[in-house]
């Protein structure tokens, strides 16, 4: 089986992918937000808001103050990543869903660590401002988002669920023939 596969998506496929992305993305954003909020209870600084500050720096605009705006930005960014996953990664990268999640998490973390955080003066991976515990906590919450996104998308997307059912039937059939 090739690592990359190119295929077309029908209108029904677009709708089902969008619905699965919205559901999986919502669950992933919620869990990621809870994980990052839990860091405040410990307390451990995780450097939240780096992408928003980076985009404000690039655009020359100021970032609106307030937790409501920052939370809204976090949700919109998470859902945008879910749609990118659903339409740009999942259909063409032929590896198990958990591995797609790890690959997506690694790529985005590297972009954040090498471009975004140094761009706002926090150093590689935020090392100028964050303690080691904060770096690890952020990486874990970040990876949680992408793993949950990939696995939940696999569970919620009807075509993916049907493939899993047929694989189970095939395995059961082979077992019964022995």
C-alpha cells in the first residue's frame, strides 16, 4: 500500500468529511483546552497565545485583550486544523489514524517551535520564557489534540467506519474458515 494516495471526493463525501471534521475537531479542541487550563491549576506556564501574537506581529494589528477573544481564536484555529486534516491529510496519507495524528502533531509542533515562537521572541519552542515542565505540558496537550482529532475523525467519518466494519467481517470470515 502506498504512503500517499490521490483520489477525488464527491459532494456527499465533502459533507460527510465536513461533519466528521466538525465533530472530531470540537472534541479535540475541548480536550486540548481542558489540558491547557489544567496547567494553570498546577501552575505551569505553557505559553498559550503564541500563534495569535505571531499573526498580530505579521499583520501589524494589535491583539484584542480578553480571554473570550483568545478562547474564540483557539477554537477557530482548532477547527481550521480539523478541516485541513479532513480534506488535505486524511484522504491521501495511507497510515493508521493514530499515526496520521502523530505526524500532523509533529509537523505543526515543529512549525510552532521553529517559526512562530522564535518569531515572537520566545526562542526555539518557547525556551526563553517557559520552564521545561511548560514545554512538556504544551507538547502533550498539543499531541492530545491531534491524536484525538485523527482517531475521532476515523470513528465519525462514515466511509472510514464502513471500511473498519468490512475489515472486521473479513477477519471474522477468515477465522471461521480455519
